[in-house]
C-alpha cells in the first residue's frame, strides 16, 4: 500500500520554491504522483532510502516514457515537466511518477536467522524527495543521522530472542549499543548476547508467506554483555558497522533467562559520515 502524500499543487499555490514528498514506504512497488514541473530533484535530509526514480512523459522513448535516477550523491539538475495534455500508454495522465530504487522489507518479513518464536520489530523506511519548482538549489542537502531508541524488549527472554530491523541503505556508519539495566531482575544474571546482521532483500519475494527465502543475510558483529554486578550498575556493549552494502541492519538480542520487558535498552545510530 502507499501512504498518503502531500499535495504538490498546493505547494505551487502557496508560492513555495519546492515540493517535498516525505512518507513511509509500504512496499518496494509504491508509486507517487506529481502534477508539477521541477527544475531540480534531490534526496531529502530525512530519507532512509538512498535512491529513487522519476518517470516522465517522453514521446521519443519506447513506450512513451523515460526516467531519471536520483541518489544521495546524484542529484538531478534540469527541467522535468508533468504534462496534463499528454497520456501514458497505460491511459493515465502524464504526471511525474516517483518510486524507490531500493528494496524495502516485504510484508511479514522475518530475518532468515530468526527462530519461530522470536519477536521481530521492523522500522518502515521513509522516502524524502525534494522537487525544486522555481530554481536549482545552491547545494543538495545531506542525509541527517538517524537514531532509533528501543526502551523495552517484548520477547520475554529464555528461548525467545528480540529482533529489530532498521533501515541502512548505503550509510557509511552505524553504532549499535545495548545496555543491561542494573535492576533487581538482572543483578548477577546471565549475559545479554547481541548479534548484528546486514540484510539485502530479494526482488523474487512476492508472497509474504515465504518472505524468509532469497534474502541475503551476513553476520557483521557480536558482543556478549555481562550481567550487572550490583543494583544500579548497568552494563553495556557496542558494535560498529562501516560496511555500506546492505538495505537494512538486523539486531538480535538474546537473554538466556526470563526478564522484565524494561530490563534493557537499545540505541542504534546510522550516518552517512564516518
């Protein structure tokens, strides 16, 4: 499904110099439309995905449509027009069509290494696309750092692990820090085991019921955090990732004993800078 988008026409009526498409992506096949013309198109500062395509009407191209690719390090500078008096071969008006080039987690995604009872939380990636309507930008914006803080783990411990899947998409750096809190239920308890995987999604996955098949998953790092030795004396451990080649990061937290859901916290930061 596609999430709602803002109105590009309203941006024109408001006299804005740009229109911003900023929305979560429900699937890799989401397509958004714009009835405005652009002088430049760039990846916005809060985009999780690193690249997207803009399709436009072109009589000289096969099928009457052409496209340009816009990336973090590849802004598009030039004029693209939405043509209200032209029709694509599909019968639709010749609007500008925006779609991600990156693959997003399919519905029902579970990490290939997840156990049948493991609890999985997937952070839906955003697309942030800036369409400059009147002039070219002086310089394209940079993606800002993304921070994810999880303050409770619903899995319950024991045989059940907690998984957190967060967007990465060509980022240069990630730091994953997990902490065992020094509360009575964790004093002198067993260690917290943290594993970080990189995952690339497969285009061949169309059926959520077989969503574990075909995805490429690689273990990037692991750390074992000892249980606190005293009340209030929390213990923590970190893993750093500098491999850019993944769509998402999967963080697995496993605790060999039952625990209260708020006995841990997890902080994940991703950045385009090292």
